[in-house]
């Protein structure tokens, strides 16, 4: 078995090496992210069977868990790190030819480091280390949103950075309160002691942590940065931001709420927040004319649904949430990647300019349609399986509160269906705008077709055979819910 | 209006924090824990203070914590700084291409000569700080910052004599890789990332603390070259 | 009074945090917002150091074997603050580079006037 | 600038000066004569001197002789004495009820040629309170003086610069 720490160390080393490689050859750096993510994918998948048996606890510096930082590669962590590596790999392949302007070598470095940050977030077992990797993820995404230095990118980057910096400040206050209260930073150690302290201070520190992580997770009042950042970034980065980065924030919230604090009393509040986020995201998406902004708002909506499912606190509910994380990650990455070349081809991000593109870019449009249908939740795509799991979980709880919320939430899904169908209808049944100039640079290279096609195939395959992922979902949910087992694995006795 | 809402929000936060402190004991000084300060189980910071010297043979316990016990954080921290340097260069990349070379006013002879005289000595001070990081206050980050201040001095005093960016990139890469390599050797030798695998020597000597000074030197180089690169990029001169 | 004397450090650092937050929320100038973020970061760092402080404690550095660890302050918050400071510097550098580019494009740092992107 | 050719002699001089000065600084920093510290210090100073000696070549440092070193030591004492005297002078002017000051800018001449000598002269003048070197242009020093006693270049040179320059001329010329 390979040590899970290599999932972080090897890509990090490759990223550090890029400046030197870039001096030697101009072409080499663009292949480095592909190598790094391929390595991560292979290692993550090979770790999966081990992690299913029992979480792998990796110590650093040779000291037992409470006294040093450790990684916990449980089923959830390894599943998410596989997802990160998979999407990261496909987007890296896409990026080989997609990135044409700006500091290309620096883009590749930041790209790897962003994924390293996300991997670190899902694997670490130490709350301050979680913060550090969270910052690695966030700071590289600020830089990537603005890396072209164009006016919208810079503006979006500045907004994102201001809100993100406040968020991480709040997280740090929360961590300070936790350390002052428990004298430890190991999540398992905190979880073991959490009942021994007066509850108000716990509530305050939890509120700080949730608010801080909620900025990155784009939960309702804190999502002002997301549409700008996701729409102004290059499409490959939007794919990662929507597919992975915001999920890392949500993972952090779930980990803190469930494993560390075991705080079941705030869950209904989170469920309401989730549904509000869902409705607001979908309603804003409905009115958008810009395709990337539409996709960004749709991400907010989906995050709301995931948060709602996480707040159900039942094994099925969390399985559904994790499943939705997977399916939304794949679908949203596909949509952003496909729209990237459509925008190159038409030279515009207006939805109306994409009319009739089904004839000009048949493969891209088909893949986009697959992604959109999956996102709406149409069978036989993976989105259906995940949303169905969530509905089943809500019905399983039998509580009127959750069922009412779900009913409200379904309105959001209907809206989602409406606008995606409108776009798809435009692709195939509307004539192309007369004056649209035929951009020659929009020729889709092979390196872009492969990841987009693969994502579409994956969405279809997992949708037809949900068992591929389904085997991991149950243990992943337990990983989050079963605090005593988590503490036992980490602390040893 | 905006002002009012913000004040209200802050008031709520302040109230929450106030209530949070008015409860039970808090922090290292917390009354209920004061009697148990020496117990390891209670607070792992205490354990480091009481056992760190014996375990790592490094006089500076903070250095032990930063490089050994919580060395993984430090790796992330170095990465964050690396991201900032790279991201800053990427964002200002277009600006550099647009900018026309401006004629820098040469500094006065006093400043110019003084810079030339002091620059190597500032680098020496930086090197002293990061080499002695495990014995005295300071360490890789502080030493690196001092080194970068030397580059800032050169930028201020000897205009138009910036860093050679290729050299900075190589120093940045190699020092980062050296940190990782030391950590990975620990994994290969003892099965644990960042393991302090070298003989630890006797405390308070220069050669003590195992890998701690090695890593601190690598961090010093990395931080120095990164901050130097940031200064170089922010100076905004077209090359 | 005893509350004030034992919590004066906390009052100080949280005042700094709240002032920073207020600046970020209210001021329209990007540079002032960045200053606000930094004020808040400083407050948070002070808070972390304060968490590990014990009355009349010394720095956790041994310079001779005879020293006793009991009087030393907690070394962990200091290590955390080191990390937090470096992260703060990174964010600051990036924020300033963004401010430079924003000024290049819009000719102003007033966030109310920069509105290429709206909902 | 790197391309400029220096003679071997110049290079050696710059290298040795830097080695000496940096090693002295190292010893002052560590305040220890343990073998490990001294060896590491020597190695670092050697590397620095090899890499950065161009910085010192252009300073125009003179060859080191016993006489020069002795004069430098004397110079330090003189400088200290002058600083003390000048401090008292300024304190007197500040405390005096009528504040007998007459601020103005004067120009003085110097016969020194090397950069480092001019810098030391300028900094010595700045260190003594009441006078402040604004700039050095060629062989002229622009000085702000709190109590201008003489306005002609020669007299001002005698009053301000000469007390330092006579030593510096021996050391650097």
C-alpha cells in the first residue's frame, strides 16, 4: 500500500519543479499537471479498497496522532480525493491546448497547487492543517481567477479575495477558540472531549467555523463572489472551482459539524439555509443571459441541495449528498469545459449566440446536453441516481419539516430544468444568428474532445450502473456520521 | 444604512464573543487547567514544552513545533507563499508586457555605496538567523524575510539592478524540493513523513536538532527568493 | 474589574478584529479594504498568541539545560501564528497586485465605481 | 555590470575585504568561539565572498596596511568625540532661551576620490548633530547646517569636513 501522504507530496514536488523545468523547455510544464493528477488518480483508486476496510491513519514526524499532524484517509476522504484527481486529470488534459494567453507556466503551477490544497482538505485530520490546505486552495484560486489580468477577471478576483480573506480570518478565530478550550487541534481529540465543555462557547466557535468555511462553500448570504469568480475565470478553472473547490468548503463544514462537534441541533437551520441557497441560485440562474454566469448560479443552487442533504443526518441522506457531490462535480466540469470551446467558437458568452451550435459543434453540444440533463436529474444519467437517493432519504426520515423543505426545493429543480432545456433547445432547434463570425480559433483540438467525451461517458455509465460508486457511498456516510469509530481509529485505543 | 447594518452585525459578533468568554476557563491560563499545566494529556502545547528538548534536542521549542511536530503545516505555509509569488507574477505578467521601460533616477552616491557595502552583510544576518533557528528566536521565515529586505535595499539603492529572475526561480524550486526531499527521506527511512531521522546531537550546539536546521535553511532560501521575487514583481519595471 | 484585568488582552485583540471588519464592510476604497483585512488578520494573530499566554511566562526557548519548562508560554499558538502571518502576507501581496491591476483597468480604486460585473 | 572586467588584484582585494568584514560580523553575531560555529561561519563567509565580491570591488577600498588600520582606529575615537561634542552643542542651542540657530545649506569640497571614503565622510558629517549631508555630487558635498558660521566653500570645508577628512585622506589615499 502506498502512503496517502504521497497524494500531497508528489504533486507538490512536481509543482515546485515546474519553474526549473520551464527554464529547460517551454513545452514540458503543460504536461506536468497531467502527470501529477494521473499519479494521484492511480494512488487514490488503489487506496480505496484499503480505506473501505478501515481508515488509514498516517502520522507525520513519527509522533502518535494527538501530538502531530496526521492524515485520515477514510472512505469519504479517498473517494473525494479520487474525484479531485479524476476531474483534475481531465481538466488538465483539456488545459494543454485551452490555455493560450497570460503566464502559461504559472497557470500550470497554480493549477496543481489548487488541487493539492483540495486533496489536503479532504485528507487531513487536524483542524489547523485543514485551514492551511484550505488557504492553499483558496489563494491559488484567487490567483487563477485573475491570472489573465483582464478587467473582469481582476475585479472578480478582488471580490473573491476580500470575501475569502474575511472567511479565513473567521475560521482562524474559531480555531483559536477551539484550541483555547481543548488545548488540542486534532479533530478526533476534540471530538472525544467535546461534550465536556459548556455549550455556548462551542456554539460560538462552531458559528465562526461554519461562517468561514461557508464563504468558500457559497452558502446563501455568503455567495456574492461566486458568480463573478466562476464566470470570469478561464473555463478550465471554472470547471475546477465549481466541480471541486466549493465542495471542499462544504466538506469542511460537514466534517466540523458531524465529526468534530456532533452538533445535531443546528442541522435544521442548515437544511433551511440549503433550501434557500438552492432557490436563490436557481432563480438567479434563470434570468442569466451569460452562459458561464448561468452555470455559476446553477452551482450555487446545487450546493444548496447538497447542504440540505447533508443536514438530513441519516446515512442515506449523506450518501445522497456525497453522490450529488460526485455527480455535480462531473456534470459541472463537463458543462464548463464544453462551453469553453463554444465561447471560443462563437466569440461571445451570450446564450443567444449559442443558438444553432448543435450543427457546428455536434460533439461538444451533445456532451453539453448530457451534462445538462444529468444536472436536471433526468434518467438515465448520474444526476438522477443522486437526486433520487436524496428524495428517498427525505421520505425515509418521515419528518414533515424535511418533506416540506424538499417540496419547496423541487421548485428549484423545475426552474433548473426550464433554463437548461431552453439552452439545449436553442442548440438544436433555433437557427444560428446571421451575423455570427466564424472563428477559426474555435477548432476543437483532440486534447479537449477526449476529456469532455470521457466525462459524458462517465456520467452515462455511472448513471446506468450506480453501483460503481454506490459501494463506497455507505461507508463514506458512516465515515462522517460515526464519531466514536473515527475517534477510535485515529487515537488508537 | 450600510454603516448601520454593519455596526449591528459587529455588535452581534461582539456580544457573542463576550458571552463566550464570560463562561468557563479559557486558554493556557484557564483557571481550571492551571493546576494541570504539566500534565501532557491536557494540552499538547505543554507536552512540547516539557518534552520537546529531550525529543528533538533543539533549544527553540517553537522551531521544534514548526518544523517537526507541525512540520506539515509549514510545508503548506511554504506552499502558500509560493502561490502568492507565482500568482502575483501571473497577475502582473500582462502589465509587464504593456509597460514601457522607464528611466530610473539613480540614487545618491551615499545611498548607492551604502547599499553595496551593507547588502552582503544583510544577507549574512539573514543566514545567521535561519541557521540558528533551532537555537535562538527566529528561523527560516524570519531569516528569509531579512534576506528579502537585502534585495529590497538593492532595489531602492541600485535602481535597475534587479534580481535575475531565472536565478530566483531556480533557488525557489530547489529549496522547495530540498524541503520535500528531506521529508520524503524520513518517509523512506522510518516510514513517517518529516521524520527527524538524523542523529540529533547534543542540545544547544549548532549541529543539533537533526533535520530541523536543514529544513530551516531550505525554508530560508525559499522565503528569501520568494519575497525577493515579489518585491521584484511589485517594483513594476519592464524588463 | 477583575474581568477587565484578566481579559484585557482578549478585549484588545477582538477590538482590533472588529475594527478591521468594520473597515472592510463600510469603506469603499479597495486599499482601505485591504488595510481592514490586515487589521483583522493582526487581531486574529494577537488572539492566537494570547490563547497560549500564561501570566509572566517566558519564551519557549531553552538556552541552557537547567531551565524549567513550567514558566514557558504554550509554543503551539506561536507556531500557528507564524503560519497565519505567512498566509496573511501571501494574501496581502496578492491583494495588492490585484489592486494594481484594478487601477490599471478602471482608473479608480473606489469599489462603488467598479461595476463591470453585477448580478 | 557583471561583464565589466576587473583586474585579478582588484578581485582579490574585494574578496579578502569582504571575507574579513563578514567574518568579523559573524563572530559578533554568534558571540561564540566554538569550533562548529566558527567553521560554519567561515564556510558561509567564504561562499558569500566568492559570490558577491563585485559589490566590494567597486567601493574603492585601499590596500590594508598597519598604518591605515591604526588611523582608522584613531578615526573612530575622533568620530565618537566629535559626536559627543556636537550633541552637547545642539542640546545647548535647544535649551538656550533665544535658540541661537541660523539654519542654511552650504557646499563643501573634498579631496577624497573613492566612493567608500566619500560615503564615510558624508555619514560622519550626518552623524554629528547640527550638520546633515543632503547629497554628494562629484567632489562637492551639499550640507544642511543648523548654525551656518561660514558661507564660502573653503571656510565651510575647514569647519565641517576637515576634522574628519585629514584622517580619511591618510586611510584612503
